[in-house]
C-alpha cells in the first residue's frame, strides 16, 4: 500500500521519470514486503517560480545519465576496440583493476596486460544492477560470461565474469573486474 | 531540492524507517544530481482505520529484514564453520556457484569443494552494496579480500573477492562468488 | 488509480471513518471506471491546534449518525408498534405520504389510515441505498417486500415496497412510501 | 473544515470533474456535519509519465457517463415512444419490473402490458438521486408524478411514481417501477 | 527543515509568487529558528475546474499590489510635488498625522502645514518593512533620513524619520509620520 | 481559498503553533485578497524518525520566543526602572537611538540623557506590529502615546511615539525611538 510522492522541479523527461519511478518503487520494496503493484509513485512537478528555498528560487539540474547505459556503451566500445570512444567516457583519476593486476589508470595499460592472455573477448550479459552509492558515485554491476580466443587461437566461452563500475557526473571513475579465466586455464 | 513523501501504514520501527529514508534518498540521487543534503524525505504514518483500498482497510506487513545484515551473519557463520546456523539462513531451492564450480545446492558440497583448495579462509570487507532486484529478491554485493592458509599451511592474504547474494523473504536463495585465487596460484 | 486524501479534525471514530472510506470510494466510482481495489483513501487527522481558518482554530463537530441505521431502527419500531420510540425519531415538521394519502404529519394518522387496510405488516429488506441530498438532508431508500394479514385474516406476502426517507441532524423529516398493495388487491 | 484531495490521471473534462467535486462533497457531508461551504475539494491531475504502480505507468480510463443523464434520456425516449432509441440504452440481461408484473426483459413486453392500462403517460419529475452501489452498478432514483389518459380517454394526473435504475458501463441493467395507479383506480 | 505548501488558484504571476515565497518564509522564521535556506516553499496551482468549496467552483481574485511599491510611488510623487498623482493613490477616508498636527485628510492641508517649516524636503531610505495587519490593511514602515532647506534657505540633512502607512485594496488609508525636525531645530 | 500546509518536526507547543497559524495567514493575505476566513492553515507534525535530509535525521530547534512579548517585557521593565532586568534582555552589541542622540549602547547612557528631559514617562500602547526581517532579526514596531512629568513637575500626556526593535535569538539588538516631545516643547 505504500504511496510515494516526489516533488521535483520541472525539466525531467519521460525516460528520466521512468527511472525515478523504478528506483523509488525498488527503494520501498527493499524494506516493505509489498508486491510491486501495491506501490504507487506520483511525481509532482513544479515550475521554478513555484519553488523556493530560503525565499529564493532554485533551478533544477539536468538529470544524470543512466549509469547502466554508460556502462553498456563503454563495454561495447571496448569490445569493438574503439579505444578513443571508451577513453572519452572515463573521468580524470580513473582507476581499474583486473584479476591479478595492480590498479591501472589507462586503457593502453589494460590492452598491454590483455595481449598475452587472449586474442579477443566478447561479453554475454546475464544482468545489470545499478544503485546509488553512499557518496556521489552511482554503482553498476554487470555480470555474464566471456567468450573469445586464447592467444593460440583456440576458442573459449561460458567463462563467468563480474564487473563493478563507479560513475560520477556521467563519467566512469573506477572499474573492478573479476572472472574465472585463471580458474579455467588452471583446469585446462 | 527533491522532496519525497512516503505514506505508510503504522508499524515500522525507527531502524526500518532509517533504511527507507536512505533507500529513497539514494533512489532520487541515482537520477537527480542533487547533493544528499538537498533531498528531503518525510514519512507519513497512518493507522489502519485511516487507510483503505476499495473501501476496505488493509493491514501492513512486518518489514523485511535488512539484507546486508543477513549476508553479514551468513558469512560470519560460514567463516566460523557454524554450518547449521548458516544452513538455516538458506531458502529452499538455494543455489550457489564458486569459481569453476557447477551450481551447488548445499553447504557440504561447498565444503567438499573447498577442502583441497585451502585450509581456511577469512574475509576482510571493503564494502557492501544492496538493492532491490526487479523481481521480489533483494540483491547484496559484498567485496573485499581473502586471507587464510593454503593446504600446505602457507599463508595467503589480499586476494580480491566479490560475492553476490539474492535474498527473498529473509532467506538467501542464491550466492555467486568470484575471486582471484586461481590467478594468484597461477602466478605463484 | 485514484487516490483520495481527506484532512479532518481529530475526533471521528473507526466506524465513522469506515463510512467516510466507503462514501469517498463510491463517490469516485460514480465517475471514474476504476475497480474498487484501484481506489485508495487516506484520512489525515489533525489536532485542533494544527488547523486554523482565518488564523483561528475551529473545533470539529461530532459525526452524523448513520442514516441507514436510523431508518432500520425506525422501521423496526413501527413494525413492533413501539409508536413512542418511533415518534421520538421524527423531526419537528415531519411529513409522510403513503399510497393514495395526503401528506400526514403524525404516526397516529398513519395508524388510522392503515387500520382498514391490513391487520399487520412486516418488511423483508432487499436493500438500502443512502446518499447525501443536495441540501442538508441525507436520503435513504429502502426496498423489499411486505407480508402480513389483510383485515379478513388472510395472509399476504411478497408485495413489493419502496420507502424513501429524508434525515436531518439525526431525525427523520420525511417519509414517502410506494407499494403494490392496491395492485395486488385489484388483481385479487 | 474537511479538505479532500483527489489525485487523478489527466484526461477528465470540466463536467466530469464537476461531478467528482459534487460527489466527494456529498460523501463527506453524509458523515461530517459541515455546511457545504466548509468542504473543500482539490483535484490534482497527473500526466501518465508522473504516475506509476509497481514501477509501471498506467493509463486512465474515460469517465463513466452521468447515470442521471442516461436515465433522463431513456425516460424521454420511452415517453416519445422512440423504442429503438430506448432499447439501445439497455444492457444485455436487462430486467424490469412494474407494479404487479413479473420481471420483463424487453420493451415490447412492457408495451403489451401497458396497452390495456393507459393510452399514454408522461412524467413530471420531482427529483433524481444518484449513487454508486456497492458493486459496479450506479443507482439512479427518479420520482415525480404521472399524467396521461386512461384507455377510455379520460385524463389523469398527479399520480406519484418512483423509478429505480441500475446502470453499468453506461447501459441500464435494471429498472424497478412503483406508482399509485392501482390505488387511484381503486379509489375511483 | 520546515516545508510550506501553498495551494492556490491559477492566475498569480511570477512576481506575485515571489512575494508569497518571501512572506511565507518570513512567517515561518518568526517562530522557528531555522536558517532561511532550511525553509522550503512549494506553490501548487489549481485550475478553476480543479477546486471547489461546497461543491461549487470559485474564481481567484487578482493579487493585491505590493504595498511597499505603493508607498515608494506615493513618496516619490510627494517629493516631486506631483500632488494629483499622489492624491490619486489615497483611499476615501484617508487620514494623516505629522509631528504635532491633528489628523489631516487632504494633501493641501499638509502642504499648508509644511510651508512655514521647510522649503523642500527629500528622503533617503534606510529600509522598508511590510506586513499584513490583523484587519484587512497592509502596513508599511519606511525609515531613513530627511534633507532639504529650511525656510531661510539653509540646508539640512541626516534628520531621522519614520513613516507608517496603512493600505487597503491598493489605496493608502492612513499615514503617520515621526521625525526629529523639532529636536534638531531645538538643538540649533 | 488558499490552503497552507506546514510540515514541521514535532516539539512546538500550542501557543507557538498559534503564532505560526497567524503568521502564515497574514503572509498569504499580504498578496492574495482573500478574507481571513478563506485561508486555511494545516500543520503536519513529524517525529524525528519520520524526517530526513540527506538520508539523515535532524532534530528540531526550540521555537523562538514571541518578539512582541519580549518588547512588552522590556518596555515594562524600563518604565518600572528595573534596569537590571531590562539590561538582561539586551544582546551583546546592542545599539539604541533616541530623538537627537547618537547611537548609545547601554541603558545608563539612556538614563543620563533622559534625566534633564523628563522626570518619568509612561507609555500607552496603540499597537504592536511584528515581522521577520530579511536577515535573522525579528522586527517589532510599537506605537502609542507618552505621558509623564517634565523636569519642572508639570504633567504631559498624549505625545505620540514610535519604537522600532530588532530581536535576534531572543535578545534585543537594536532600538530606534521617535516621538513628538521636541515638537510639543517647541509649541509650548
């Protein structure tokens, strides 16, 4: 039965509101054992002239981009080896860790590391989870399986992976990657 | 500036409300680039007699337990080898995958699998992330590093891990585990 | 999906609120084709000190009694020939019309009129409908069938009737009665 | 002092809202002894994108037609002997009872029954009352007086009647009629 | 943290709303020790068709003009000796008192009184305060210092003054003036 | 028709709420030409656990004292020559100006200034006006007439005065006084 009302300055589009409806519904469900249909969300928009804090009007900021969408586009660019495009999605201070690596801060470092490990790799996604972290970063988890070719040209597939991203102000600040490649190679 | 109002049947305690305040605040921040202090949440409670759907009163269900708390207690029990206690926290139909394993459904299976791999293992937590999934399961991510002893008695530490849990109605339905053990062993 | 919020001064009991929930739900359904379950009503109570009009506090008046309940008790008293009790439920200026009568203003008038018509009569109720009139009177419709004995002692039953009552401030101000007695007698 | 707020999806016209204002005001007055001027109703409309249940948008259904208007048009058509037009306003499963009749389901049945009783009959309305029934039917009461000509050509007038209608989804499902014709004829 | 919501019929402009935001914020601050930034005001506008009292729509009245603006324009007109313009801003029944005068009701009376006192006088404003009185008049206080020339042609300046105005329906109904002219002359 | 809703943390007493009702009603009337009875104010209280900003609970601060009450008590103490009591009501940095004086900062300065001017003086109040200034000070205007004895023992009365006070955090920070004493003496 919970009913959520969100008062918001005008300026958010239908897609951005849809993300708010979903996020608020999920927030309630994390605590209240209500079926999703039992949760109602109403967004009330206000014109700038209808809202004040301290007697002064405020202007609304543009919505943050969907962090899942950012991650999807980044992973696609990486898979297609569009390194410049991928690079443009990273924040200053970007940091990344892959299995067994030290923190790396540029994509060429990653490519150097990967070269002796596989010729190429593609991702099949099983699911994405996104949430807001306690600080200003949004967090996106992406999991699924890897397929590709080992350096010797033999194919592999079905290797589990899990990526964790942090995104601030629309840029990726951190990527952490786990996968079963070493496990599979050890078993091979 | 967003203001969230949540209308709720009476019966939720201060700690449960705190979780709602945090979850609703995070939900808004995932889309609206407001500093956390700019987001206000108000919970309005109603007595049963003040709420109706279809002209009929409804009663509120007890809050769901905090899924992060469930995961913490489960991992503690596992680390302390309190298998019965850990088992009691699993739902019927529980499924679990570790690096390189097929899906397992009982803790003894896991213990069998782990025995040749390490004498014991402890976890240092770097962080927990919790969110509501799109179906009725809450999802908890837990990451950090492993330390323990290899079967030969030598110690290890600082090995990254990532666990993903699904929790329904207060019981764990699924656990997926990634870590760098094989990577580290391969490098050794 | 309609959601109704009612702001009310404190002082209404659970049964009075139940009547408000039902009446508000029905009011919406008269216009909006929503299943009853799709209509939510929330009552928000206020203490006297929390409400003002013109900067001055107001006190809430006690709820009006349920007009259907008044009609039921009046009809029971009449059927049991508890004339004093029934009389006490009438407002000054009470007016009543039965089939073929002029307006009557006292119950003895009615008894005189009824004497040559039937020895006694009882009512089986098929339904009550209550609504607020456009002025200050509540209106109650009561329909069903009559059974009893004609003056010659023969029994009758299943004769349709319809009563319409107006109630103000808890007293009956008007009663209009229709039934098929004459029709049935004519067919006999 | 009661204040009613109704949250509604966009799409209802001014006349439909007027009916909601009146119905909600009456609903409150049935329980709270407030003068009509003391009751405030505010309708808050929402665009589809601003409302969700279960995180999913819903679309609002067109308003139900005014049931009093349907009854007025039906009675006018009957009086003008526009039987096809009147017939088109009936729901499948329509049922009707007049004084002394069994349930009838078509208008020709009614005309057959009426032929030996009066040449024609017209209605002068004293008032209409409409309310939502507890199931999905709206209920309309119509009362007033009949005038017309008996089969022998003599005129009559001032005979009380009461009609009760049930309307679902804009069609009449049931009509129950009471009047004093037999009473008047018996007295003649 | 206080949050004020104002429900208002449509028709007020941005400047009129700004005055409402400020006045409501100040009203709260008079009692609640919150920094201004902690006070949020939201105005919710309604179309005529969305608001009713007693089931009947009402139309909103145009906003009252800013009383400070009225006083500023009146004082400017007086200083520029645009007596007709100033006169047009006075209500019937206007009354005015200056230091040592009886109540005067026309501007020529004032000019006669002032003639032997100074050749001309100008005002430097230190501040305006406006509030609603307990009856229908708005009250404006204006304070600052006077400069000008005495009848003998010598200049003066820096003499404190305080004016109090009452304004009803956009017209000045009363002016009370205090200043230190006599004090300064006595000291001279 | 305006309706004001104020959301407030619990902890304000009936008298403090009465001041909020009055101040909010007046705030609306300064702009909207509604009779006072047309303005409704509803205060909605929240427990600490029901309110958050930035996901964190806040505690409400005690209400500010009524500034008119402070001024009344200060003026009474001055009139009764309870200098210590009056002094205790002043803020550090207090400043005060009387007709013809430079700014003074202590009450003894004032007493020295007044001694050659009158033996004693009492105030008859015509009215108080209070409002919140644009910074954190509340402003109180007090006007009326003075009566007392000149230094030579002759009595005076009916001399107009106007006092303006600024109050912060319950202490008087500034007093500005105007009156017609010099005017009256000059006319004598």
